[in-house]
C-alpha cells in the first residue's frame, strides 16, 4: 500500500513540476513579446504548442495575426485560436470570437461571435465580458438590445481592471441613460 501511495505522490509531484516549468516558459515567452524579442518568444512558445498548451497557442496566434517574428497569417492564427478554444482556454475563445466578429480570415458571423463572447465571459475573461456587454448594449448577434443587462458585464470587466470597460462604465454614469447619473462615479 505504501508503494502505491509513494508512486502516486511521485506522479502527482512530477505533473505539478512539469506544469510549473510550462508556466515559467510561457511567462518568459510573454516577457519576450513585451520586449519585442519575437525570435525568443517563438523559440519558447513552439515546444509548448507541441505539448498542446492553449495559452501558448493564444500567444502565438496573436503573433501570427500581427506578423510579429513570424509570417503574418490569419489562417494559421485562426487554427491556433480554434485549437486553444477546443481545449477550453478563455483567451483563445475570446480571440476566435473577435476574428469571427470582425470577419478576419473567415466569414463575419455576429451570432457565432456573440455566443463565443458569452462562453469566454462566463469563464471570467475580461475582454469577453466587455464585448458580450457591448453586444447586449447594441443588440447585435441575434441579441435583443438590452442596455440595462449590459451594465453588469461591462462593470465586471471594469472591476477586473479592463481600461476600455472602465471608460464605458464611466460613460454610462456620465450619461445617466442606463444607470443613475453619477458624475462622481463617472470619473472614478
């Protein structure tokens, strides 16, 4: 019995250390992207993508979309976003939603985009919360326009530190159309 427990503990510890190493590599890749050292970022991300790390897929997809250190390729970016989304990564789901909403590399489909925004928003991804809220506010993607229902989604993104959501929420308070007008809240 002790041998089994020790073996199970060793396997769990190995998995935790492996995940920690992948997190460190991903953090180093993101730091390289911030420094515009795209060659290093690609070298760090590629092995993670081969291990099916969805966060690495999202990062490389962004680089493919912008042509940062790699050939600009919307199709390749979309494939990475789709793979990451299939693995349940909220950032990948959001990025796929944006491309679907904008019609970048695939036909524009607001209804599908809004469904993807909602899925990522339910996973607490701030960008998705903002865009799902704005979809409600504007009544796009098959949603009935419901400005009041948009406020909690925009507020939750703002509370997560999303600057564009903070600006929208400030406008809501300044204008007083969907929340009670409050100039103090509008600027805070």
